């Protein structure tokens, strides 16, 4: 019983990246770095399933700018991503859109 409880606590919290994208080579930002976007699905011990959008220079998304998304909107994934020099626009299958300005994720954020 104790080992089951230990494994449960060690396993949680956990996250999984359910969507990945990267800025095309034709879009160059002021920090001259490639940038990546991911939809991260969290699993918490109390049973919550938060979604966050991560954008940054690190392809593993470990160092990034976070944007929280409502679970009912994000659970269906991302429909499209449009990278521009001014930022990145994300469209969800529900019709919701989010625009994250480039200054929010440039220079290591």
C-alpha cells in the first residue's frame, strides 16, 4: 500500500505536450533565435487538467513564456498557428484565437 502511494505521488504532477510548432525560418525575431510553441496538458494529484501554451527559444519548452488556457477550450487542441514578426496567433477548433506579442517571448522568456 505504501509503495502504491509513493508511486502515485512520484508520478504526479506530470505534463505532456499535446501540440508542437516552430516559427518558420522566414520569420526572424530581434533575438535571432528560433522559437517554439507547445500546448502543455497538466495532470495534477487533485485531478485537475490545466492547459498552458508555452512559447520560447528552448525546443524542450522548459524555459518559456506561459499562457494559461481554459480546459474546455484547449482540450480539443490547436487548429492553426501563424507566426509573424509581431508575434504568434493561435487559433483553436472552437473558434477562439490568442495573439501573443513577440516581446512576451523574446530574449529567453
